[in-house]
């Protein structure tokens, strides 16, 4: 199941008047290991009780995760092939992405 589907189930049970504990118990009974954790269920129960209606993620500020495009991956590959002694920071500065993104690309 996708997270929006989990949230829809939680929302339904909140509308039925169930507590977070009851909802989590039912989800674990049906979904077993793939059920969301109790803190996740509890957080969403509170959200729906506060009046939230959407099960979708809210828009977030910040830079979009566009640094792992095929073009960027190819650039990282080309740079590493030309000079394998470069640090992740040097690669990141050359391409204009974060060092964390470079590390992610290199590990993948």
C-alpha cells in the first residue's frame, strides 16, 4: 500500500470514531509487517481530528529533488572517470548539487 492509502484508511476509522490504538491494532491485524507504526497512525489521527481532510502530502518549501536526473548521474560518472581522486565536495561544486546528493549517486 502507498502512504496515501494508509492515510485514507486512518481517516475512515477516525470518522468511525476509533482511537489511534484501535486503528493501529486493526491495521496490524490485516497488514502485518507492512502496517504503519503506531506513532505514524497517532500523528495522522490527530491531523484528521484537527480538521485535515486531505490524505496527500502538503507542499513543502525548499529545493526540489531534481539532482538525481540521468543527466546529473552521467555528469558525476564522467567526472569520476576523469579524476577519481576528487572529493564529493569538489564534484558537488563542479556540478552545482549537494555533496549528499553526490554521495547518494555514487552509492547507487
